[in-house]
C-alpha cells in the first residue's frame, strides 16, 4: 500500500510539472512578469553553465570591447570616400550613433522584459511563435553561417606585420590569423575567467588608445604641430563636394553601423550577468556613450591632421596615416602594434558572445546533435558553442582567397543582420499590442523605436539603388552581397519547411519536444519522432 501511495504521489507530481510546462508554453504567459520565448521555460533556459559571474564593469567592457575594434581606425577613409565631404561624413557618424542608440533602447526593453541569453534569438521567438520554430531556424542559419570573426583575425595579422615593418605574404597573414582564433578559442574554453579578465583589460586599453588619438587631435588643433600649418582647413566649406547618390550614403552608413556594432553584445550573455535587468540598464548606455563620444572626437582629430582627400586616399590605415603625419614613421609603426591589440580584443569579445548564442540555439534543439553543441563540459564554458564558432571562422580564413572574394564574404553579414534587426523592432511593437500586461522595467519611447525601424528599412532598400557608374566597393555587382544574404535566409526557410513540415508529413510522424538535462544542469530540447 505504501508503494502504491508513493507511486500515486510521483504521478501527481509529474502531472503538476506537465501542467506547469503547458501553462508556461502558451503564446503569451499569463504571468505579468514574463513572456515565453522558445520551447524552454525561463528557469530551464538559465540553468547550467558558468552561472552569474559578470558584474557592471565587465558588462560595460563587454560592449566597449565589441564596439571598438578596428572600425574607427580604418572606416573613416571609406566613409569620406563615399560621401565626399567632411560635413556629410560627420553627420553620418552622428546618424550612426543615433541609430545605435535607438537600437540599444529597443534591445533594452526586450532584454529587461526577457532577461535571457541569446539576444535576437529570444526576442524573435517571443514575437514570432507561429509557424513554430521557423524564426528560430532562420536566425540559427544566419547566426552560425555568418557569425564568424575572420575579419578581426586577418586585421590583427596585417597590423602585426605592419608593426614589424615587413610586407607579409597572404599565407603568412593567414598563419597569424589562424593562430589567433585557435588561441582565443582555447582560452575561452580552458580558462573562461581569464578570458573575461582579458576582455576587461583590453577594453580599458582601447579607451586609453582612443583618448590618446583625441588628445593628439587637440594638440594639432592648437597649431603646435609644425608640419600641419592649418589644422582647420578641412572644416572650411565642410559640405562642399557632398555626394548625391543614396547608394553611396547607404554604403557609408553600412560601414559606420558596422563600426558601432556591438551595442547589443550584453544581450547575448544575460544568463551570466549578475542582477541582469539592473546591470543592463546601467552598463549598456554607458558602454555605447563612451564609444560614441570617442568616435566623434577621433574623426575630428583625423580631419585636423589631414585633408579629406588625404583621409580618403589612406585606405584602411587612416589611423596609421594620422600618426605618421604627427609623429613620423616611428609613430606609424607603433600605432600598428596598438591597433593589432585592439583587433585581438575585438575577436576575444565577439568569440565570447557568439559562443553563447550558439549554445542557446543548440538548447532549443534546432541544430543537429543539440546535446553535444549545448554542452559546457568539462570546464563550465560553452566549449561546443566555441567550437561551432571556430569552424566557420577557420574556413573563411583558410579557404577564401584575399581580395574582392574575401571582402564579399565579409559584406554578407550586413544585409541579413539588417533583416533580423528589422524583424526585432517589428516584434517589439507586436508585443506591446499582444502583451501589454507584461512588466517592462525599461520602456523605449515609441518614436525612438520607429526611428530605428526607419533606419533598418533604409538599409534594406538602399543597397539595391544603382550607384554612380554601377560599381560598388568591390569589382563584383553592387547588389550581389545583399542578394546572396537574402538567399541564405530563404534557404533557412526551405530547410525548416522540409525538415519540420514536409518530412514529418511524408513519414507520418510528429516531432515532439522532450526536455532533457545535461550533467551540469543545462536544459536541452530533444525532438523525438512519434508516429
């Protein structure tokens, strides 16, 4: 009789768990504090891993370290080359900051409302729950296939060789780039806490480096640099020669926004942030504000030392050109070493966050072998997620020849990313209408969210506007990278339709989610075939 009572109790407990799971899986939870996103409930999604070990300081530099990479040291030349005038270039940098700030506000509302790791994955799942798993699969293909950090590794390698004063061969640069991605992957896997410390240290260093550029610019503007007799010449008639093609502004805006990329970085690792809502509301605005102010002042410094024509002709080494004009050839080589460290820190930060996104996707069961890719064995770090990030990065570094083909591969990230951002902000407005009762510790003013929506809409349309002469920034057709980006997203939809709809219909089975737990407590969804 006792055994029977125990069995009944266990069955009742399991039934209560099943009921609780069904209640938490409704489209919008009745709980005023939470919106369901994905198959896993909130407690399941935040279980396992390293736990909450990131404070406000680390979160700020998670953002700063991602934003400040090599963009501000190289992108100003291509921006001025596209738009034609200092005034237009400065306004574009200001517009980029405003768009980044409005996007950050959208992500703050969603991140504080659903404080889970994964960023866009979570917000899209909350808003687009039907058809089931479609948005998760689309985001997974985009994030895994295009989430590589090959560009940062290659930039690090090129600046290292420049600092050494040597013209390296293509494979010498590849060798250094491979060593970087291998080292960083192993560091985050074997010594995760040291990886965080490294990000913090290099984040502080990046701020100091940019402050040095800014202060040097002030010295130039004071007229105390002998070989720059008129530091204000670039600012006379500052809008003269401005471009009139919207495509050129779109290309430049893509590059500016890429330089600000990283304002959403903390949203990918919220499971590891202590007091995530409070920390996110403090750290994210501070991180972006630091970068925005330094970016604007660094541009002023560049144009104080050089004319717009000189900046445009400097290529991807505008910061080196700036230091060469002010300090001579020795300063130019020294800056190359300093920028290489900045690029290294950028790869360190991107790898840290992207591995967490990969792990969250694996936990939802939408990629093959989910239990393997979701694993945190044996050091508590997302080791398999780091491996999943390493593989496409390694392939791009090794297999893609340098030149237009390489630049084209890197440009592929831009357009699908804009599509995802567009869908996220639409999802914000949908959730405002569908779930008004849910608590929102932060609410973005709706005109700010609409401004971000307009900015993303422009970036979806403008790449297809014919530029002067019909030539973009490579010898390939100007529209090709955007079209291929769309093809990747459509391929993800086809994969979802075949694997999750067509094959079950033909095979007369259903894919039923089952929740399993790994050794460290990480919850993973496994889809089983049921006749």
